[in-house]
């Protein structure tokens, strides 16, 4: 398992991406109207709209890990072809598990 990204809810994806680029020197990895992804100091930050994704942290997991530890969870396909599922921790915070095509 590897850390992949943290996701923050944004009121305006373009403005969030611009702010992080201008103020923190973030590299823009992807941007559209409902989702943005930047990288700052080797950390990926996703900007999401609240009606599509909750704020969350994301870990990249192998197929083997997913089968052993996330059995019965529904993995949803994303626009980039990846698949993930969400669970909640004991405090109600969301954790996303992103299947990785390579072994981790």
C-alpha cells in the first residue's frame, strides 16, 4: 500500500488549481470542470466537487491487497480507467483505495 493523494472539496476547480500553482508552485497534472490534480513537494492534491466525491485520503493498493482486505467492496471505474472504493474510518472520514495495475 502506498499513499496516492489527498482530496479537498473545491468551490471552483480552476481557481483552486491556479491558487496552488501560483502560491505553492504546484505542477498541474490534470484539470477539468469537476476535478483537478496537482503535485506539490511530491504530494498529489486532488480538488473535487462535493456532489461527486467527499474529501478523503487515498491509498494505492494491489489487486492482491484488494481481494484480501476489501472483499465485497464495490470498486467504481473512473474517467481515467482506474478503479477505487471508499470506506469510512471510525470517525466517519473517507478513505479511498485505488487499485494499482502493478504489485505494491
